[in-house]
């Protein structure tokens, strides 16, 4: 479903811009496969989406992510690489007494060096937690 070339040209390429309009705002294209669909859709998908959004925006509001530096102080370019592999798991079919193996293809980005620095020079743990609103001011 996520590899539909009519909807997502070059579906194996990492292209986050395909989910943005020309002005940089998000499109209404959401990928809900992780939570299932129909009657069996995860009841907590709204909480999961909101929690991820809060976590990501809190990190981006308080930290700045940059390319890593080499020993000469020059930026190390990030070359996107993705792992490939097959994960096997078993599913017990209710209509059959046997077990059927189902294989799923998973790909994820490989690790790469980066620098994560506070956006504020005088940042302390206390100041950053106050900025994120994770604790009440005393």
C-alpha cells in the first residue's frame, strides 16, 4: 500500500517533501497503516499521534540538530542509507490448527553522526524543562 507508484512516485526514495505543499505546510496525506484500519483500528491512535507530535516538537523547540564535524571542523555530509531485511513471525489461524509463517519487509534508516545542541546558550536542565512546559514553575 505504501509503495503505490501512482500516489508516491519512486516510493523507495526518502522524500519527506512529498507530504508538504509548496508553502511548506503539511498535506492531509496521513499514513495510518501502523494503527490498522476499519473496525480493528487501534483505539489509541489519536493519543499515539499526539504524543509523538508533542515529543518531536519539544525536542525541535529546545535543541538544534546539525551535521557532525570532522577532526578539521568541517561538516560531514549525511548520506541516507537504509537497512533491508525480512522479519518472520508466526500467526495462529483460528480456522486451522496449524501455524502459518508470514514474512514482512522492514526498512529503516541506518545510524549517522550528528550534533544536537541546545538552542539557548545559557540552557540548563531546569530552564529547558520550563520551556517545554513539562513541569510547573514553582
